[in-house]
């Protein structure tokens, strides 16, 4: 069995991990999770939904007082 493809894939994964780590450190943010990397639109949509829920709760509190 030829191990060159496995070696190439593991080198690529390690290299991309360190590049991502360096970029995250440069912009002063945490490392993204695997889900954020695989489905970035879903996570940005859920963040917007959470922001909208907070705004709605604040609006309700202001309206009740």
C-alpha cells in the first residue's frame, strides 16, 4: 500500500490548521469551530437570529414599562 496520499493529506491538514491559527491570532478572534468552517452561512444566520431575538426582548421590556 502506498502511504504518499496519507502523508500528503496529513501535511495539508496540519499546514491549513496552522495558517488558520495564525490568521485568527492576527485578527484577535478565537479559532472557528468545525461547524463554522463547514457551514459558514448557517452560523452567520444563527448569529443574526440571536441578535434579532435580543432586540425583540429589549423592545418588549421597553413597551411593558
